[in-house]
């Protein structure tokens, strides 16, 4: 399945990097060639060249045109990122030191794990309960800050099945690097089962007692999320998830 | 000193040996000689740089394995904060202007000192005070700040660490920067030797001129912003704190309104040094003098208007994001133009390959990578993915450290014989430069890849898939640091045991090469007269000691 955001980000990246590599080689090769070709031994007398107006105009105009092209493609990719499809499903995400909570439109809540159905555009409404965070899914090339007092948004289309890392990208204090999560893209029918299973206490694992308001003495989430290889522990606390997604996926996460 | 004989007297010895009112250490601490002040800045800046570099080494050791390697998260967070604070406020911003600007600007203009020598000393004291206050914050109150050098609210308001004191340190440093800027602007306007029109000024002076204007105009903004943080923490005034009706984005705007132009405060003086070194070793005039001079001003001007590109994911309006992206691309043009001019200057030169030129070549390669990766981040679509990842960390180390840092080293090797009257071992210098360049690129280029793969910055711990690249990057860091230590060791050895340097070892054409190494107290016996551009190699463009020349001519006539 084609993903408009991933495509545009990667294409703009390739475009700019190609032009950049060309200019880097041009400058570096010319510099090294001149230094060797016109070294004192081979060229004992320097020519007195102080400038060349037409050359200077050329190397001002060409880069100007090129950067405007880069700007243009960057902008058009950005427009894709900002124009949320009308049929997008809205999920509210709240960042707090140091975890993510997801709220679905039917009142279902999930902690750390973001479940979405394959193919359906997802609009994330991003909020923060304390300091600045940034909601980032590298695999889908999207990121937007969570700023207290505002609601920011981003959207993406889950066009790949499986689990993907969610990270906090804006520094937020001691356990910033443990403010991780998982995006889990499911078959739409599995997702419906999961979403409509009434919230059980276990769904919001290790819930509020651990987090709210208190900044722990040492790495708070060490017991739950140390690195992603330990995310499996989160999965284990919720047998429901295991039932609906299937043991296979859990085993894969364990690896 | 209008009196010729008195001037000759004070200039009998170099400025190190001149016996003034004060002796020993006081002859330094109470000096108003721009050269001594430059040397005092150099001593302090090198110490701060090496300290911050060691913090960087600790971070790279921690990054060798996921999970804890040598320290706890809180320690790591304080270390990257202070690595940033020291490197930005105490090294990169003041390094070239305060050391080489102070030492060489008056000489290059044909002046005996800066306009306000006492103010100049005062700004050194402000610099030291700011640095010591920041140091003090490490050991007092709630301990070392853990906010990152950006001090983003609301975290910087909430953090229990000693943020106020380190912020106040940066506030004091701002004044030092403003005072130095004012001094340089006045010096450039008022103290140029007869015949030195604006377009006969060395390009280093042009670069300092553009830099000084940014320092004077932009630094007050950061002063106010940082002060508001202190007030917010102390009294909860509610300007930035959303819980009190403030706006965290306002802070980000105000912070970057200074801190983006500050990027040009960091890089413009370095560009000026490049424009000095290339003509000297190519033995020819610079290519496109006016274009280079004016592009400094263009960079300073447009550089004011691009701060928002630090905030593309902050939730700022989409319209602002587009406008800031466009402006960001525009500032790339004068920067690119400078690089083309430098390379073109080498064309048909008669090039002597010496250590300073090698550093400059390394700079052009590294800085081009830094600038070009900036384009990736100027483009909106790619920046959304890459901002706040290691891609950014790689980019700004290429631009700031690879740009300004490499040129700081180049300038040290270029002006070392002039400043100290000694020479260093060239072979060791080449080896250290090579280690530096190889290590640098292994270290920071890897970060571009890490960033594209989604590794966020300021992470104490990381997911296991990133380990291989982190280890490779750390190995690069260790090689680079070896090169830097060797380089400083070599310079130190030169300082103690080096042979005596001649007045003009490289064949430079600007005024500092026309006086003794090290320079006499008042630089010139008589103010010289300038009759041509700064980089003319094939004819004489200065009349040194014009009064004596006239006397001689008169005698010849009689
Ligand atoms: Cu966070």
C-alpha cells in the first residue's frame, strides 16, 4: 500500500541529498585539484585574478533556483502532512513524564501501546499533561510536539502491519529516553474486537499510582519499559491483547 | 602617542616584556592592551573547551552500550546540558572574536588599540564572571541544571536543579558579548588607518563587523528571555508557564530570535579567518572581495529572520512554518557563494601547502556537509521527520564545531607565530589535523544515519537496534579527541621550546605581518598609510612609518 507521507519525505530527502552530493563533490574535487595543480612547485607565479562578475552571477543564480525547487518540494510534502483525510479516525494522545496515553473515541484507553487498524488514516490529537514532549513515529516519518495548554495534531496512514517504535523526541527530563511506546497496526477486524472490548483495569497497565505527579527517585519505568526488548512485559500484563492479536506477535516482540 | 621618540621607546620590546605600571600577574589582570586581553581570553577559552570536550567524551562512553554504561540518567542529562552551555556560551560564541578579534582587529586596521580599551578589559571580567557563575551552579542549590542548553519551558521552570544560577551565568555572558560587539563596531568605524577605506579592510574585519552588529542587536533579547525564566522560577510571573496562563511557544520564539542569529555570531568570524588564510597561502588576491564582504552582511541580515525553523514541529501555525522554511533556504545562498569564492581563489594561485591551509581545506569539506544537510532540515517535509533526532546533532556539530571549531584551530596555527613569536612542529601538527578530520567524520557523519533511522537526541538510553552505529560514532570521537589533545600538546611544546618565529613566516599581506612577532606594545611606531587592498601580493600597498619616509625623502632632496 502506498503511503503518501513516507513517499514525500523520502523523495524530498533523496532530491536534496542528490543535489548536495553533486555540490559537495564539485567543491571538494575542485579544491583538491587546484591545490595540487597550482602548488608552488608547478606554478611559481600566481595569476592576479580578483573576480569575474558573470561567474559570480551564475553561481548566485543557479543555487537560488535550486533552493527554491527544494523549498517547493518540501512544502508540497508538508501540505500532505497537514491535510488530514476526512475519514480519519481521531485518537487523543497525552504525553506526561514519562509515558504516553491514548484515548479512543469510544472511551477506550490504552497506555504506551497505540493500536490502529491497517489502512485507516489516523489523526493524532496531541496534548501534554506537564512539560513539552514530542510524539514521534520514525517508521511513518511523523512527529509533532506535545505542548501543555495546546492541542497539536498530525496524521498518518498505517500501511504496514506490525509494531513500530514510538518515541518522545523533545527532551522532557530524567527519563526522557524511556518515554517510549509501540504502534501496533492490526487487521481491521482484530482492531474492532480490541477496541470494543470493554476497558478492564489491566488495559491501563501499572496505572496511575506509578506516575501521576510524582517524579520517582530512580528510573521509574525500569520495571516496565527498560528498552524495547522489555516491552514484552507490558504485553504480558494484558492477556486480552494476547488473545486478540495472537501469541505469534508476542513471541516476535520477545526476540 | 603623537611623540615619535616616546612611541619608539615603548615599542623597543614586545608586548609581553613591556614593563608598565604593574608587574607580574597584575600586569595581565589590569592590562588594557588588546593583545594581552586576547591572550587572556585564549587561556580561559581553551580551558573551557577542553572541559566541555571531556564531558562529550563521557557522553560517548555512556553511548557505547544501551542501558547504564558508566552513569545514571540524571548525570547524563546534566552532562549534555553543560557540554552545550560551555561549548556555546563560553567557547563557540566568544572564541574567534574575543581571542583573534581582540588581538588582530586593531592591528589589521592599523590602530594601536580598540576604541575603548578599559571596556575591553571589563568584558573579559564579565566573561569570567559568567563562566564562574555557571560553574558555581554545578555545586550549589539543587545541583547541575538538566534542561539542555536551550532551557525550554516549562521543564526549566519545573526542574528542581539549579537552573536559575546557570541561566544567570548565561545572562552575564551576554553582556560581555554586547560590550565586545560595541567596542569592535566603534573601532572599525573610527580607528582605520588613513587610506583604509571600507573596501580596503581585511575580510576578517568585515566579518567581525557583521558579527558585532548581531551581538549588539540580538543579545539583549536572550538577556530578557533568560531573566524572565529566573523571575518565573522565583515568583511565578506567568509569562511562559501555561499553568499560570503563560505560553511555552513564546519562550521558544524569544529564545531562537537570539539563538539563531547567534549561529551566525559563531560562524561569520570563522568565515572571516578563512578569507585571510586562503589568499596568504595561494599568494594571490581573494576572488570576489566585495561579494564576500557583502555576503557577510546579507547573512547577518537574513539570519535574523529564520529563527522559526527551529520550531517546525512545535505547533506554530502552518503559514509561519512555510515562511520560515523559505527564508531559511534564502540564507543558504550567500553562504554557498562564499564557499565558491574561496575555492575560486585557489585557481591559478601559487599554493604553499601549510598546516593552516590544510585546516581550511578540512573546513571547506566539513562545512559544506554541514551546510548542505541544513537544506534537508530547511525543507518542511524532511525536517518534520528529522528534527530533534541525531540528524540535527550531526548537522550542528558539522556546522558549529566543524565550521567554527576547525577554523579556531586553523587560526591558532596561522597566527601562533605572530601571537607568541614561536613556531610549532609542522609534522606533528599535520598528524593531529589528520586524526581530527578522520575522527570527526566518523563521529558525526554516523549521526546523520542514526537520525534518519529515528534515534532521538538527548537520549540517555537507546533501543538496541542503534548500538552498532553508536559504537562506531564513539570510536570516531575517541580518534578525534586524540587528534585534538596531540594538537594542543604540540602547540604547548612550541610555546615553551619552539624556535623563534620571523615577522612574516607565511608571506601574508595584511598589516599584522608587517610588524614584529610578537608585536610591540603599541603595534606601530607610526600609524601606517594604506594605498591598496588587503590581499595584494605583487606590489606594496602600505607606507609603514610615513613620517620617517617623508623625512628621508626630504633629506634626499636636500
Ligand atoms: Cu517526553
